[in-house]
């Protein structure tokens, strides 16, 4: 069931970088709902970026710290890179 939240997160990221923040936020909400149901925390890339771009620095930093720890523990290098990228926005 990892494909659905990963796809939603990717679509959210695409919308974010296209400048469609409201649509990106909608995908983030969907990612969170699906991830909560299947307890999948490793696909929330767009969640991090949207929080950073929206200026929610405290939320973004907490998400980045948590995601970085999770990705490091699982050895997911791509996740580490993606988790740290929003730091330039926060």
C-alpha cells in the first residue's frame, strides 16, 4: 500500500513547484489520511515541502527532523535528500 501515498506525495510536490499551493496542500491532506490508515511515515516528502513553503518553520523543522531520523534508520538515501531539501525554504 506504499504506492498510493508515494504517488499522492509526488503529485503534491509537482503541484507545489508549479506554484499551486492550494492543490499541493490538498494532496498533502490525502497523503496524511492514507499514511495514517496504513501507518506509513516514509512517504511524506510533499508534507515537508508544503510546511516549509507555507512558512510554518516550526512544523517544517519538526517534520524534517523526524523524517531525517526515520530515513537514516532505514538507510533510505533518497528520503534523506528529499527530507533535507525543504530546509532551504524553512
